């Protein structure tokens, strides 16, 4: 009589083990089916702007960022006026260059890496600032001491927003 109870217990243990194995196989198969989008890069960006020299963008730390996936937006801050923040302008990548101005984000510069330094000259920033009211233009001498924002977007996700003081 003692041997009769062993068979059902072993049977239940085998069924339980088989169920766990099947569940693990299904889980590993289903987990591989999910498409994962690459993560948004993280970066620390420093920006300086001078009305005489233009803008300097420096990648201080973080991930390399492909420039083809970047969108650069400038936006006046409320230091200029209460309604200034409603205006913004996208900077065309052809105007963002290396120090010599020979290579741009539009063609030759394919990524922004730690230590990289990019420039937008004063003249180019004047052309690209598509803000309808000139009182919000960064090159107006009356805006010295005010600020604006430079925002970097990677595939519509903001990765950096810097408030920049307008210097003379």
C-alpha cells in the first residue's frame, strides 16, 4: 500500500515541471518578438552666444548624437517679453559648422561627440532667426543681458534645453 501514493505525487511533479518548461519557452519566444526602439541619447551641452561672435555649441558629456536625427530650435525667453516664448525658429543644419566653417551638420559632420565644438556665426544666426517680431531677435543691442533657449531634439524627444545669456 505504501507504493500506491508515490506514483501520483511523481506524476504531479512531472506535469508541473513540464508546464514551467513550456511557459519559459513561450516567454523567451514572445520576448524576442517585441521591437525595441533605440534609446534616446543623453548629453550635456554648453552654449554661449555673443552678438559679435555668434553661437558656440559644445558637447560636454554623454552619448554621441547623429546630427541627421537632430533638430535645433531657438526660442526667445520671457526676459525679452511675456509673450516671447510663443515664437521659435528651427536652425537649418547647413548653418551649424566647425570652427573654420568648412564642414556643416548638413553634410560632412555626421555626429556630435564629447569634446566636439560647433559654431553658428553671427551672420548666419541673423538669417535663420525666423521670428516675426524683430524685438525678439538676439542680435538687437537692446536684448543684451536677456536670454533665449536652444533646444536639441532627437527624433522629436528633447535631449537638451539651455538658457543662453545674450552677451555683447
